C-alpha cells in the first residue's frame, strides 16, 4: 500500500517537532550519557523522540510506534512509525551537522515512507515508495553511474563490520573511485541526490534503515539486504543501497557470500 498524503503531511509534522527540540541543544555543551552498549545518548535524543511520540499518540493513536530510545507501543498495528531522533549522535555531540532525524513508516512490516531530516542545514528528504523522492519539496534522483570503477562509496566505518564483512567490503571498495566514512543516515540521502553511488553497512537496527530505504528506493535506487531480499521489519541489518543496477550487482556479488 502507498502512503497517503495525510501520512506524508504528518511525517513532516513529526520532523518539525523533532527539529524544534534538537536545534537549541546543538553545540550547547550538553551532557552525554552512555547506553548499555556504550553508545552515547543525550537529552536531545530523548526529548526529540518524546515530542514525536506525543504527536503520534495525540493525532494518530491507532498507529504503532517503535523508537530507538523508548521502545515499542502498539507495534502490532498495520501502520507503525519508526523513530530515530538523532541518528549520528557522535556527529551531533561534536558539533558536526551530519546527524539526521530518521522517521520511517511501515505498512504491515514493510517500509513505505521515509523522512531524513537535517535540522541544522534545513535539509529534508521525503521518500514515498511508488511516488518519488524530494529534497525540500523539489524532486531528486540518483546518479546514473553504471561503471563500478567510477562509483563513490560510503559506509559509517569499517569498525562496524564483522571480520568477514569488513574483508569483503575492503576488497570491493578498492575497485571503486573512492570511499568516504561517516555520515550514518545522511549518506543514504546522498545516494538519493546523486552524491554517492553505493552504501554498504552491517549491524543496523530497524530504526536505522526503516526511513532511509524508502528514500533511496523512491529516488530510483535499490536497497536490499546482502542476499538481495527487500528490507522488512524482520531484516537482519546488513544492507546495500545503490544508485544503479550495475553498481548494485557488483556489491551484491561481493557481499552475499559473507
């Protein structure tokens, strides 16, 4: 099912609410806590997610919620919002405007709508599977690079791969034009606008990919797991996002045996 205009408008409303919370904290020297897995979290993460959850509960109480910071509510609903208030917390706390808010919408477990919102640069990508992708309401699309030797490749960092995954990725990226590290969810937005041609990652959670997959796909790209299967709520978090079939196939051939 395609997300409705009402869903799209509400997703933008969620992005506005989170941005209003996050902006005052940016470069403010806010306190940093550590989660149980030693990843950093701030009051901005928590308050931004709470603001979005409050809106959903007030205006769309029939919908479910899965959030990075506060877990699940009504997650057996047909429509479920998946929230990552600050994706790229390390970038946020060091004052680099490469973090994003990720807002995904699942229909029966499948991502159909995604928002990637950068509240400092005021950049907002909205991708609706079957309808297209926009950046600040202007249509965008992927690059047309088909020669892998010209492919611009991204990943958050080689340290996030398993040993086998890292070995396969490092060998693959040697055949591309260059590789950039960092960017978290922002790099998928760059695939959607033609700045990158390929992103490969491992160990993602649902809140990391539920929003970015619709953005990449709606812009004309391809995003699957390492076996070539479409991403769903049950996916394991090994992802390939590619601009063209040729670049995608090269990546799939390299990663599917891992």
